[in-house]
């Protein structure tokens, strides 16, 4: 009896050990799967909800400084909402501010670069811009009145966000914004290449609303600049 019991026990031990070993994945595999899941989740969020964006120049100073990391709300203009005067937006300037892009030579590299941009690991394409909306479809935007201010529909604009020492514009203009398009300008007017510099381009310097990626909502880096992006209205009396 004793011999039979010992034999049965040893057989059960030998059979259960390897099964457990086979069922348990190596730690490296578990880590890899976890990293893949996190990456896919970040890509999904960045593609649909919020995308990080690095400010490449001083054209929006002092509101946004060179090197700031901002979070762009990609749902801001969904569900019937539209960009409004005073909003700080990120948009694809292809066809308005930048030439049409040539087809990518290597689709894999282009896809990896796009994925890196979505999670903030690589620089956005050279056709992405961040500016403030000054005029929307149907607006007449002009500069300047007797006090040197920009006017929207005949009303002077109070632009408290302008870079200290900058005039509202050193370039005179008077334009009507076509429906479905935006007139955009940088807060650092003397350092910004914006709608004023593209009056002779397709659209007369305006940007199609469908090219807007989203609204700049938060400054996430550096830590001492954490906070929301000021979006003072650009319309009204000043």
C-alpha cells in the first residue's frame, strides 16, 4: 500500500510541474505585451482625443514659448462645433501655408514617423502650424484703424495677448474670409508668418476649417508653465 501511494504521488507531481511551466509566459513576453497594449492605447487616444504638440518657434509668444509642449484637443470641433475667434488652433497648412506634400518614399518610415508624432516622440510635420483665429468665415478682417488696431467686421479688436512691443500688424490688409475658412495670426506678430504672408496663396491666406487638427488646450511642459492655453476672444470692442 505504501509503495503504491508513493508511486501515485510522484506521478502526479511530475505531470503537474511541466503544465504550469508551459502555461506561464516568460516575463519578457509579458512585458512586451504590456508595452504593446500601452502603446496602442496611447496611439488611439492621440489619434482621436488628445495629441501632444511641441511649439517649434516664437511666433505665438508670450502665450506659447519655443519648446513648450501643448495638448491639442482633437474633439473640440467635432459634433457640430466650429473654431471661434480667439481660439488657438493647430492645423495642417498643406495647400494654404505649405506646398502640397510629395508622396512618401518609404511608407513604413512614414507610418512610424506618424505614430511617433501622435505620441509626442517625434517632431510634427513641417506643414503643421499653431496660430490664433482672428477671423472666421464671412468676417471682414482689416488693418489698421486710426489707432493701429485690427478690425473685424468694422469693430476694433482688443488683443491683450500680443507680444509686448508688437504692433497688431506692420502689413496693411483688408480681406473677406470665405465660408468654411479661417484667418489666423501669431501672437508675436513681428515673428509670425501667418495669413498676412499668404495673401497671394490659394485661399488668400485663409485656412480650411477641415484642416484644423484641434484646439490647443493645455501647456504640459515645462512644469513651471503648466496650465490652460489662454483663449481670449478676438472679437468685440477694444
